[in-house]
C-alpha cells in the first residue's frame, strides 16, 4: 500500500507540472506573438509578404512636404511589362499617398523606351524583350502618373554599367574599362546570373552616349526630372584600360598609373573624370529644360568616393544635383540611425532636399513591416525630407500598413526654396 500511494502521488505531481508549463507557454505566446520573428528571408519572393498587425505607429511628418517615392524596376518585377498593370499600379500608389515614381529607363545596356540615340549608337532602339518592344513604356508612365498628380522622374539605373553580352558592348568593345589584370566582368546575383561590365567614363563615346540619352528623355518627354544613382561612377579597381592609361600618362609626364588602386592621387584623378561627365550632363539638361530636376541616389559619402569614385558631396556644392536620396539599406536599426546622424546630411539639407532610400524587400528577402516603419520614423525624427522605397513589387500585400504609414497626402519638397534659403 505504501509503494502504491507514493506512485500515485508522483503521477499527480507530474501531471500538475505539465499543466502548469502549458499554461505559461500559452500566456507567453499570447503576449509576444512576434517575439521570434527574425530579419531573414522567409520565402523565395518578397511580394508574398502578408499584412502584419500590431506594428508601432510611425511619427507624423512635421509639415505637409515629404518626398514619398518608389522605384519601378524591370528586374524581379512585372509592373512595367503591361499597360494595364502599370496603370493599376500607379492608381494604387496614388491611393497609398505616394507622390513620386522613379521608373527605370536604362538597364542592362538597353533603353526601356524607343530611343533614336540608342539606335544610332549601337543599333537597338529599345530592349528587345516582348513585353515592352512594341510600347512606349515611359510615355505611358508619364501619362498615368501625371493623371494621378505624381511626379515622374526617369531613372537611368545602370549608369556606366552594361551586361557583358549587350549589343552596346558588341558594337563598342573599346568602351569598356578593366582591372590591372585585364579582366572586365563583375559577377552578381544569387546564381551569378548577372555578368556586368563598366563603360569607361573617360571615353568620349561613353560620355556622349549617356549625355545624349538623358537629353533625349528630357527633350522628348514631359518629365519632372531625371535620376542617376550609385552606378554613375566606377569601381575603384578599374581604370587600367589603354585609353585611360594614355590619358594618365599625358597628365603625369609619361608615368604609369599606380599599382595601388587606392592611391590617393589616382583615386582623385579618376574621380574628377566622373565629375566632369556629371558636369556635362547637368549643363546639357539645364540648357534644354532649366527647371528639370536632377536627382541622385548614391551610397553614403565615404563609401561612394572610396569604392565608386563618386564625389557627390562636391556635386551638390557645384550645383549639379537638385535632390539627393541616399541609399541606407540596413537591417540593423542602430546602424541605420547612426548613418543618418552623420553631420553632412544636415549640412547638405541647407542646399537641397535630402531623402532616404529604404529597402522594402528583394526577391529573395522579405523585410518586416516593423523595420520599414521604424526606419521611416527615424528619418522623420531626424528631419529628412522624405524617403523612397526599393522597390514596387515588394510592397506586397501590405496596403493597410503603408496607408497607416503615409495616412495623409503630402507635397514633394521644393528644391528651389531650400536652395534659396541655404545660399
């Protein structure tokens, strides 16, 4: 009897502990439903992100002026590939209270609009993919965007880049620049599917092509501006092609460029070449359409200069740029905030509007809505002039979250007013 009694009591105690553990687990799950959510890819397409609740409210902008932009791409997105789909997307963006769209028009070494400049230069007037080759996607975007009172600023996404096998490079192989070992290709993509080559900013043919493409868009279309980005530069390991070496020797009493790709004078010399092209583009655009906004979306200052020879900080003071959208694609909120607290941002804001490029996802990476709202909140608290999201397809099924983030309409910041106050 004694042995049986002890066994019965032990079983009862064990049952009690099991029930208690289950109750505690239920309570924890109820109070912290998102406690285990990590900022890592959870599916193979970011557009499948579902609406999430219980996200913290974002701080409101201090006035009714806030750049609310979004990039429209032709990579991992089909928004540009159908007239109907494009019109529906622009109506959606208006409903969500965006005010600016940046559609790509130069990608992979091809234009995404019918271009006489491209046809004359390398024999292909428009990217030959069937979804756009019989349309004028840019004209449609401007028509639909302006009907919804959105600013339309074509984005020359590839800058000095082209795909290795592009018609442009086949026609002008001497326009490419290379590393010290003679190699030209940069491999990107999770499957190494993108083989990119950089055009030489020092080559007159390259300078003329990019300038003429931009002037063509400004002249032919009723655009509100044009945009260049971090690809309007050159990786620091490049510049060892025959053409650039000859230029360097001419300027340096016959000396060859330094072997050290980070040599201070060598970096500065090549950076000035990129700056000269930017000056030429700025002058040409303003000669055709003085009020055309020139937007730039670079990486932060130090990285841009040291890695891509892009001295955008001086471009602002030289008057080449009217709007800056700095790409701060950070998962860590502290790193994001630390970057935006750098003193040059408030300094530059005395000259032109400065907004923040915020990552809303990639094809292989979802970005949690709480992270997006948290980054917008920091941008507003630090008095930036707005933000632009990369990219349209990754808005996903989260309309109510973006509606709560934007809540009331806002006008774009006026670069002329800011410049007149800061000068």
